[in-house]
C-alpha cells in the first residue's frame, strides 16, 4: 500500500504482462473497481501520472490513457493547477451477490412452467461430428477452398452492393436461384416473389407461426416428430395435436379423430425421427383433408435432396393444386449449419401478407451469405456438391447397416432408410431407451431416445442413429461402443 501526496492510499496494482488485455485496460479496471467499492472515496486526490507510472513500472503514456478513460466515464475529474480527484458524483456500490442458479427456467411467454420445463430443457447438441450425431453434414467433405474463393470474390464487389441493409424478404438473386434449383431438383415450379429467405428453417417456422396462427390454434404434428418445429409452434402459442405415424407417414384418419386443425406440420421426405417417407396415397389424403378444413400444411423438406435408392417421391408442394402447402427448405443440411440460411415457398395467396409482415418486423439475413449461396447455385456448384454428398452419404449409410449387423445384432433392429442423414435402431430385449441413451452419452456417443421426440406416449423404444457426419471407420467403432453401452444397462 502506497500513500501518495493528497492522501490517496493505493495498493500496488497487479499488472500481468502475459495477459492479452492491454496494460492500460488492466490498470483502469483495478482503479475503477477501487472507486466503485469506496476504497478510493469521492474527493480523493489521485497521484500524478508520472509517480503512478514509476511505481508500477509502466510508461507515463499508459497512465495518461488510464486517466483519460476514467475521466470519460465520469470516475475522476481534473482541475487545472489542483490535480485529479475521484469525482463527487461517484457513489460507492456494494458488491453484488451472485444470484442463485434457478432450479427451473423462468416462465416463457404463453407457456406454463410445466410445459417450459418439459419442452425447453437445457440440452446440449454436439457442435462437431461424432457417432451418431443427427442432422449434421460431412464437414470433412465440404469444398472449403471453393467457398473461400467465392466469399473473397463477393467482398470485392462495389461497396454499395455489399454494405446496405438486406431486403427483409431475401436477396432477389437468391430467391431466383432457389426457384431454378427447385424446378430442376425437387419437381415443382415457383416464382421468386413466393420465396422468402430466413435465418434457417427454425426461423422460418417461427415466422410462419407468427403470421398464420393465433394463440390456441390447433396444429396437427407428427408423433413422434421434429423437436425444432414443435418448439417453434409452442413458442407462438399453438395448441399442438399429436397425430400418430405409421409406415405410410402421418395417419390422417387418426388426425381427424383427434380434432380439427388450422395447420399441419409434416416431414414427408424423411419422417423425423423415424425415417420413412410419406406414401403417395397418404400425401393426397392429407392434401384433401387440408382443403376440406381450409387449413395450411407446413412441409419441412429438410433432407429432400438426399435419397439413395429409387427416385424420391415429389414433395407435397409439387402435388398441391389448392394452394395449401408452405414448403420450407434449408441450406444447413446441404451446406453446413453455421450458414444459418433457410427459405419458405408460400402459396400465391399468402405472398402479400408475408411480404408486408416481414418488411414491417424482420431484419433480413446477411447479404454476404445470401449472395455467395446464390452464386454457388447459379454456377452449378451446389448441384455438383449434392451429387457428391449423395454418394458419400450412401456409403456411410451402408457402413452403418454393416456395423449394425456386425456389432448390434440382437441389441438393436436398425431400420434401413433410402433418404436422409439418419435412421433409427429399435431396442431388442426390453432395454430402457433412456438409460441406454445416457450410457451411450457417457461414452461420448450422440444418440437420442425416441421419447424425446414424442408429445404423447409411443410404443417404440429406440435410438436415433446419424450416419452423415463421420467416416465409415468411425461408424464401425461407434457401433462397438454402442453395443457395450447397451449391454451395460440391466434389462
């Protein structure tokens, strides 16, 4: 502790030269804390910059910078000929006590505590590839050098093109490119003004629900079904009606028995999480039911481009003659999750209300990402990437089936799939899926129990098994570890 002229008692401040924070920032933080705590009370005369610099082994310029910073914050004031003093305007603040960690989440708007705890728990999704993570593309196979080149080219564009506010509905070039891609690869035609760009499919679900649903509106949703869409709809106050699925997809007859709907949410290309495609007959049945009830269908085509056997059935949107289907696509699966880019193709009758609402309330998605993806599509790079990934994912799908036969026979019945990034394994012999999933997680595997996807109880006991993210050798090793985890759980 050093007593300086004027009465200031200032301890030797600890300056850590290995700390990446600048010395001036470290000194300013120490002095600010002393002033706010009352250790340096209002009116205290501060030592001269030369003396403080000498005693702490720093340059006088550094101390001058510290004083200028504290003066700009109103912590100290300088009087010509008299010196620098702690400001009379500063009052000592008692140290803040750390708030206890709540046992439950704060109440979410429109949701009771029980529902918030059930559907919005603290969950950790793996941020990197590992067996058997779902919904994650092959990071190791993405053409990063090409993407970097296209990004650099974008940033060399005229400033007026790249620095302005983004269009809330989406970059026209990307909306046009998406129309061309869908016409060539997904079998339906649309106009650019019917395409709206969002920060991922999840953002699209939130915005669709906000525009079309009032609190309490009934929405049919597959049971089990997609968690992200489910939670987006819940967050907007929808009343979800769980509708069972069978080998043909959502059971429309069961939905009719459950009650009327304002909208239905479905994943026809690859039912999430069970993996089967919706049959052609069931698609027409659902479209007819939506027309009868004057309801909307939200079609999540999250992995529609990735099919490995016979030609995939066309999307519901391609069969929709009544203007009932809102088609949602995403680039997070086809490219990579961090791109945060999705889109919705809306019926012509909804175009104006979407345009007006988004212009009034949305901020738009980064121009840079939109422009790069538009070029990626228009120059043929996207279609070529999809073709390469189909071949790669087919190989990894086959590796999972082989690994299942070799290591998991009698433990998991792994369902074959012709589409998507994952399949499911149904537990054999009475194992509890929650305990198995926890044992697998403890060994570093990323699996989820089917119950996690269910709004109402379901008969199946099983696990999701992603195959897209890691090479065959890691899939094989993961199957061995999963077998050990299952065997470690008592029946």
